[in-house]
C-alpha cells in the first residue's frame, strides 16, 4: 500500500529469498498488479516450508516511477522484510505499507 498517494502500489518489483546458514537463495520474483498484490502466492504446496525468508520490495524504484521527488540517495529504497514460517500449513500474507520516508508490515490474513 502506497500511503503517500493512498492507493495500492502497482508495479512494485518483489524478490523472495530463502535464508539459511549457507546464505540466501532467490526463490521467486514478481511484480505487483493493479491491486498492489502478486497474482499468485509466492509459495504454495510443497514450496511452502518451515524456515527463514526475506522479501525485498523495490520501493524506491516504484516511487521514482510515480514521479515523486526523492533525495539521492533515497531514504527508503529496497525494503527487506525478514520473516519466519513456523507452520507450513498456514497462510502467510506479508503486506507492506510504505512511503518514501517510512514503512510497516504485519502478518495479514
């Protein structure tokens, strides 16, 4: 959600990584649709595993594409959300509420 303009963040690039002691590994990348969501779950079925993950949102590129005047360097650029999946049989919705100056997240439904 783009709270600067009060609308869904359409066109935000997202990368999903699995994180382990050996490092992080890119699992998927996607771009948000007109509703500010990805078209399909990033993990589903056998892909959904207990573990540590990171979602990286290209928020700075999104705000630049909206014509918003941003400082150099950008205060909020790539937003990395590190989170864990403890129950692979549950739904994990990880929304981002963002502006060029702040962001927040929560486990959605």
